[in-house]
């Protein structure tokens, strides 16, 4: 039985329609040999501004540490911005995959150029940063935004008039990127993907709409199998170098206390206990 912790970068209070749909979709997608725990962040206002993304990322990192300590086989960060992704990989040995990276890499297998269609105008610059970070600038045809807020889109799950407005807005934005060469459309966020899945919209004028949630889950399941076969999934050279045990035992304890991070505190304690036993 494979166990995956799926981190949604919102919470049930702010996503009353999205969360139940996501839970149902995950259960229908994964096989009987995979268990997926769905978690939100402590606050979950990441759909607002960059400052709050950074604060929510602290919660993400503690959830990732807790996942490894609790016996999970992998973590899926279900947000298009991949917050905390690289930092998480540098601290745990289980695979940690991000919604944005897996979507973009998969889109490159489906067509020569992809586009991102979002629902939050504040995310555009961060999309550009991540595309550059993943070395995919030449594969990006464009970025466009729907004329709805994230919370307006959440309401469209159960509002028939709102559903039509949201679909029309997404299609119009996608076609703008297709005029610039996009062959694959990435809905830039789990909430948009869930909404489109609920409507059955899968392609526009021959361009497939990539299902980022399904892609992330499938890639995470594959990463678990790769680690089981190869013995490791993440490199420990350079970018994802892991802190030495002595550093974790000392610095992690201070950070854990200052930021109120229970999983980081347990990690520091376990390292210190191990070092004490060795002495």
C-alpha cells in the first residue's frame, strides 16, 4: 500500500466547493493500492499575495517532514506555484513533487509549446519565475488570466450561470495563448482544473487541456516506484544537498521552537538522540 500526502495550498474554510470535489476526484483516480491523505495549510491564504505564500510555505515544510516521520511514501504539493518544493526536497528522502513542475514537464511531452491560464493576476510574475527556473522559457507560448477571482471561481461549482461565465472566460484566455503558438493548455491551479473536470471540458480547438491533478498523482505514484527500484529519488549534490546531522540537531531545534514547528522539533530530537547513542 503506497501512502501519499497531498498538500492543497488552501483549506476547507476558503474552498467549500473545491475541497469536496478534490477529495472525490482523488479517490476515483488512484488505485486500490494507493492511499491519499488530503491536507490544507494552517491558514491557506496563498491565493492572495507573495508574503502570505511565504508564511504558508512554513506550514508546508512542516507537513512534509511530518509525512516522512509518519511513514508516507511521498508528498504531492498541489499548488501551481510549487511553494516550498525545493526546500522540502533538501530535507526528506521520500519523493516530493509539485503541481507546477510536473504539469509543465508533462506538457512538453504532449506538444512543442504550452501555455498557462490562471485565475489570479498576482501569479503571473511567479509563473514566469518558475518557467525560467525549470529551464522552459522556450517552451512557454504565453500566460493569460481569467476575469474571475479564485473565490468567485469556487462559487461557480454550484452556480449554473457562473459556470458558463467561467468556461467562456477560460476558453477566451486559452485561445489568446493558442494564437501565440500554444499546443497544450495548462489550467494554472488545482481549483481551475477541478472546475474544468466538473464541466467535462478537456480540449479547445484540438489543444488538450492538461489535467494537473491527475498528472501530479500519477507522477507521484511513479516516483514511489522509482525510489523502490533505484533506492533513491533525489540527488544530494548541490541543489538538494541535505544538512549534516550536527546542523539539524542544533539549528533545527532552534527554528522549531521559534516558529512552532512540531515535525521539525521531532526531527531535531531524533538526531540528537541518535548522536547521544553513538557517543
